[in-house]
């Protein structure tokens, strides 16, 4: 047994010397027994950078300026040959995502005030008022004008405004709907009572608003194609005021009719 051990040891070193002469790694006893991979057979590492798109995670070719998948511009490669990590391996930010940048609302949705170019001229407003008053004073025709105006109120117009090419819009940019336009017409009485001062107010107001325009937050603008495509809406307060005034008018008319009938009956009794 002793002689066999003495013979095996030189054989081991002999194997190690043979392995070293053939280019194997002889750093440890285990390496001698399991020869390392020769230097010629080692896989060559890629020389180019391994880059990934930070937006979609797609692998990018060397020196790519834009991602072929999502079109995002690729950041400049880091110095030292380090690869850019993919989004899956990149650390995720802690906290809520950043808010989207503010974008101005489209016209007709967040519109607040018309520009001077949008406003109807004072001559257009005066002409529409004359048409409504003159045509509305013609017997038998006035009923047709009233019915036509009630239909046109849905789109912020009257017979006169339709002829002169103007329209009523609300402060939010939407077209004045039926209830809003009807209550505006009722509020015009307040502009007429103090010798028409509420109408004259439009001559020096920067937005050519009368008193009833200011009460209802409305503007009279030129009737353009873009303006005609806007929706017609009414404020909830305008709807409530319309029905309250309509009910009050019916009650007042009924009381007046009863008073006239009572007065006539009292006169016959006397």
C-alpha cells in the first residue's frame, strides 16, 4: 500500500506538469485534476454596448439615436463602456406618478371671454333689436315671431340676431341655451327701466355687454361656422328662474283676470 501511494504522487505531479505545458490553469490542486478551459476556447465578450430603450425596454443596436419600437430618443451612452439598464432592472420611483403637464382647454370647453374680433359690432346689435321690435309689433306676425324666437333661443339667437349674423354665448364659451336666452330676455327689462341706461352701457363696456348681459354672463358674438358647432347649454340657475317667473306670470295673469271679472260684476251690480 505504501509503495502504491508513493507511485501515485509523482503521477499526479506528472499530470500537472503535462497540463501546465498544454496551457491549463494550475492555480490549485482541484484545477490540476479538472483542467481549465484553454485560453483559445474562451468566448469573446461583445465589444459593443448592450443598450435598452428606457421607454419600452427594447434592445437597441450600437450607436442608435432613436428606438425602432417606440421612437423615443436614446440617451447618450455612459462613459466607460457600461451598458444602459433596461426598464425592468431600473429602480422604480417611490411615490405617485408625476402629473401631466397642463394643456389649455379647447375652444368651446374652457373658453372664458371672446376676443374683440369675436364680438358683434354695436350696429349688428342695434339692427337686431330694431328688427325684433318692428317685426314683433306687426299684428298677427308677432305671434309667428314669438314662436320663431322660442325655437331660436335653443341656439342663442333671435330673429334679429339671425338676420344680422350674430349669436349669444355664455361665459364658458358655450352657446346660450333656451332657458339662458329666455331669462336674459326677461332681464332686459332691468336694462330698459332706467331710461335704457342698461342698453347704453354696451357703448363703453370693453366687451360690449349690456346690464342683462352682465347679469346672465353672456356675450353677443359674430355667428361663425366654428361658433355654430358649439353646444347650447343653460345654467341651472337660469332653468330655475325661468320656471319661477313663468309660474309667477301665470298666477299674476290669473289674478288680474279675476280682478277684471270682479270689477265688471261689481259694476253691473251697482
